[in-house]
């Protein structure tokens, strides 16, 4: 999906895949909590994830650095033209901060993570979905294509390194997981060929096997965290 263009959740919504993707399983658990109402969509692009949150009865607020994307996303709620290093919102106002493949575009990722923590209320939740360079395929791809849909890739992470940054920003990690390039490709191919949906159970089993054998070469990950006291406040992989 091109996040620079207008889309709503119906345009790329797959119940079968989202029932097995670990990051969306974690998201469903977070959104099942009645107290999770106000969501900050960190780097909201054209508002596709905001449209999902509205559909689920939540109240998202977004921001992005590109004026054209901000205009598109405003169909789904308030959207600010702002940078992730300096978000113009009050402290401790959001129940959830949602960040999907945005942090690698930030020049100062630690500062962005501190801003996320500042925006979360006590007991709030960060859900961070990111690309990591444990996989040589991702490393090579980044060198060949240093931009994604026109946005430069400015920060580079390994899975363990990213978890360390989250802890250093003052979070307590409650859940985290990594997955392979195969998982990422499956997010795209059934959108073009819907008949592939029926293969989701077999695909999910193949992904579990790959992670069991080659997990150290992960390409993507998710991290669930809450405001804490930082690196010594506990880590649950």
C-alpha cells in the first residue's frame, strides 16, 4: 500500500491474516481494553490506520510532516503538521501511541521515543512496529533503496538494539516479537491476489518454522511497552 495516497481500512483489510500476524494480535488485545480510547497515530501518513481506529470506535489523533498527507488524514480526525521529535500536544494525554514503520525515518530516534513516552498517560501503551536489519536482505535492500515511497531511511536498528532504545527512553517492555521477510511479503501479495487468502494457515505455519530456525535473521518486529523507569524496570521478550 502507498501510504501517500488516500485509503481506508476496507481497501487492505484481511481478517485471516490479521488473526495470525503477531503485531495485530497484540493490537487486538490492547484495543480490547475499554480504557484505551485516545490514540496517537505517530506518522499517520494518509490516515489508513486512523480509519481503522475510527471504525473500532476509538478517537485517533495523527500527525505527519507532509502537508498533502495531513490533508488526506483529516478525514478521520484531528491531524497535526508536525515532526516526531517535537509533537505539539500536552503531556500524558493518550491511552495508546501507535507507530508503524515510521521510526526508521526519524533522524533522532531516541528523541522520538522520549516524545512518545511524554505523550502517554501512566498505564498507557506503546505499540511500535518496525523494520530491523538482522536480516541481510533488509540491509542490502536499504543500501539499494535508501528511500521508501520518497521518505529517506535515517535510522537503522537490530531487534535487540531497538528494544534497548525503547528501554532507554523510559519504557517497560511487556511484549515483543520478530518475524521474517516472508511475513512482510504476505502482507502485500494477497492484496493483489485475494485468492491467496486461503493459504494463510499454511503460511503462518511456515513463518513459525522460519522463526524457530532463523529467528536471528529477523526483518521486522513489534514492541509493546508502557511508561516505566527505563532499562532497570523490566523486560519481557
